[in-house]
């Protein structure tokens, strides 16, 4: 997994670590990081394709997460999640995410997630349209 810096076009989202994110060891639980990785991906998607009153004919689902936990986060800290799509092939896309502490820019977590685009009606994978792939890979 590449933990290098994010590209200039990466989507950014800031948030605060909540008390409910903290585990018995006094730092953010690993499950919170998984949620944050998914939340920033959804925020990026909705920035490109705002939700509408109509039901979307497609839905993105996670096929695989690969997460490297590097440092702890604590209640009240402001974090920055950066995400970008590194590759799109057929019905799949590889999304990279970095979660950093805003105060010192320390990398806390790096993740790669394999997403699959499904037809919402049938639940079957569908090819990512070229225009969508282009927007995902080069927009922020």
C-alpha cells in the first residue's frame, strides 16, 4: 500500500473525533477509521453527483478494504481525510484514503478500498461509465 502524499486533486473532508469513537484503550477504535474511510468516499461521490429525489439506478459497494493504522487519534482532535480514485477498470475502482491529524499533519491511517458499481435493481456489477470514471479520477 502506498502511503505517500495525496495528489493535488484529492478530495478533502475534515471532522472531529467524537467521544463515541473512543475504545477502552482511550483512542479511536479501528472500526471508526473504517467508517471514516467510507464517509469520505461518500462525501466525495456526493460532491460530484449530489443526491436527488430519484432513486439512483447504481450503487457502490465495498469489495475489500486494506487499512494500515499508523498512529492513534483521540477525542476532540480535528482530522482531515483525503481521498482519490487511483484506478477504474470495468465495474471496479480503487480508492486511496489518508487520514491525518490537522494540528501536525501526522498520517494516522492509510487505506485502499476496492469498490464495485452495482445495478441497484439487479444487484449485478455494471461497467463504470467513461464519463463517471473521468470525473472520479480527476475531480475534487
